[in-house]
C-alpha cells in the first residue's frame, strides 16, 4: 500500500466512522454520548493532561496569550475544552465529516479554528510560533511511522523554540499491526520514541507509559 493510498483510506474510514457514530469512535467509553457528557469528557482530558502540567506547557506565559495547536481534533471534544483555557486554538483532522461536527460544536468558541488537513502534514495551518501542541488518542490509530514522524517534523516547524509538543502514541509493541488498519496504529518502543524526537529536532524530556496503549511523550523543541 502506497502512502497516498494509506492517507486516502484514513480519510475515508474516519469519514465513515463519523457518519456512523462520531462520538463513539472519538471516545469508545460509551455509544450514546449526550452533549454534556461528551464535552465533559474532553474537559476531563484537559484536566488530567494539561491543567496539571501547566509549568511545562506555559513556561511562565499567560494561557490566554498562548496560541495552541491540536492534531486530530475529531468532533471537537478536546478542542472545546482547550478553547476555554488558551487564547487561540487551531485544530486539524483528516476527516471532513469530523471537521463539520467540530465546527458545529465550536460555534460559541470564536477563538477556536478547525481545518481539514491531508492526514500527513500541516500545510493547511498558516503562521508559526505556536506556544504548545497537543494530541491525544490520535497517533495510536495511524498505521504508518512515516506519517507520524512527518507530523512530528511539521509540529516542530510550527512551534516557537523551547515550546512543548505533548502527545500520545501506541506503546504496546506486542501488537501485530497492518498497514491498511486505520484503527490499530503502529507502536513505538521507548528507544524508537527517543530516536524520533532527536531526528525531528526535539528534546524528549519526559515519557510515561512505555509498553502500554497510552504512551505519553513530552517533546520540547530545541532552542
């Protein structure tokens, strides 16, 4: 399968999932999310992964003066919560169907902007000097290390020097993956994560959950 075929399959599969039951595929804890429950789950993620990590994320900057990037926004579950904390939030997703839903959910958040990207890069985002980038439960679905690493390079391009990209990948290396599977993505070992950070111009300062499904990485852009 070529890279172009993989990207097209990702877009097509996530469009189908969005039409079938977008909120379930974004967060599989429930099949019948209410609005309040769904967006509260995004608030919970932000509380657990961002609000308790503001020293690394803000680095002394006022959150309301920060420009933030989110990779893989889905139906806007976390995007909405991010927009309640930071001054400006820009989010991308490969699925046009998900982007439509995210925009609907963010109509009362004028500081949040959502774009459909091509699933491989961030050329749809204009401007640089982002203060923080975040991605959760996204890369664990991508079946290509090449695609994931390209995202890392693209985030590096958009971040200001010293800024943090905090994100999660699949860490269970015992799993067998298929290049055509857009649900179970390629895993990373601790060593592979560190090597990727260095290749892409980041300092891999913290890591948590190696060997597990939720392998969290703190990549700081080199000064």
